[in-house]
C-alpha cells in the first residue's frame, strides 16, 4: 500500500510541475515575453496544452462561463495541491508509511 501511495504522490508532483510550467508559460505568452511564432515555444506550448486538455475538459463543463477568464487550471491546480499536500501524507500516516517527499 505504501508503494501505491508513493507512486501516486510522485505522479501528483509531476502533474504539479507540468501545470506550473503551463501556467507560467501562458502568462509569458499573454504579456508578449514569449512568442508563439518561435518553433520551440510553439511546440512546447502545443505539447503542454494537448497533455493538460483532457484534465481541463471535465472541469470546464462544471464551471460557469466566465468569458476570457479560464478557471479550470486554477481548480485543477488547487485539487492537485490538496491531494499532494493534505490527503496523501495523512493516508501514508494512517497506513504506517513515512514519506520522505
């Protein structure tokens, strides 16, 4: 059981950093620091968007339409933080695992 929880914690950490990169990159694109006409920037942005779109889709269906403001990344980001920092360590403590993360 400890191994499953540690693998889940690792996956949540990876998802956290991928989302953090995507969010920061979206800010840099919106403030014209990064340009999507550059091939490397466009390919990284496209890859991250394709990777995260399946996670954002179900959240967007439940959230109200806020126009240009997309709250799906924020909701998913907070959900990952809750699972990663609150639920997993508590579950590991109750099972008898000692997390080193």
